């Protein structure tokens, strides 16, 4: 009977792992699609030399949700550098928003919190 329970637990663990892998693949696809869309939008704004603050800020707002990804973060920074000449105060606020959202996570990863924390193992 005990072997059956272990086997059942193994099956549940395997199914959960498979579900997590599938979700991770879907997230990778979403991030890849977002990177493509945002790259096009950022390059368009810069090539047009747009000074439309609302247009730039809306794009920065949307990108901020994906800025945990290195490729999208690079685009976010590129747009911030461009926007700084137009509105330095707003750009500084967007940089601060990024730091508030992501710097704490980065500190936790670098500290080993997620690696050493028994809850996240």
C-alpha cells in the first residue's frame, strides 16, 4: 500500500512539474512576443523623433510590467535615454519606478534568498 502512495505522489509531482514547464513555455512565448512588439514601437518612436510625451509614457508604462526580462529592460533603458532629453523629470520617475519594482527582487536573488530559502526549494 505504501508503494502505491509513493507512486501516486510521484505521479502528482510529475504532473505538477509538467504543468509548471508548460506555463514557463507559455511565459517565454509571451515575453518573446512582447519583446518583438516593444522593439518595433521603441524604434518607431526614436526613428520618428517623436516628442509626444503621452505616447512615450504609455509605452514605458506597458514595458515596465515586462522589464524583469533582460531584452525588454534594454529596450526600456533605450527609450528612457531617448525620453530624458524631452522630459528629464518624468524619465527619472520611470527609472525610480523600475527600481522600486525590480531592485528588491534582484537583491534577493543575489543574496541567495531564493536558493537558500526552504520555502522556495
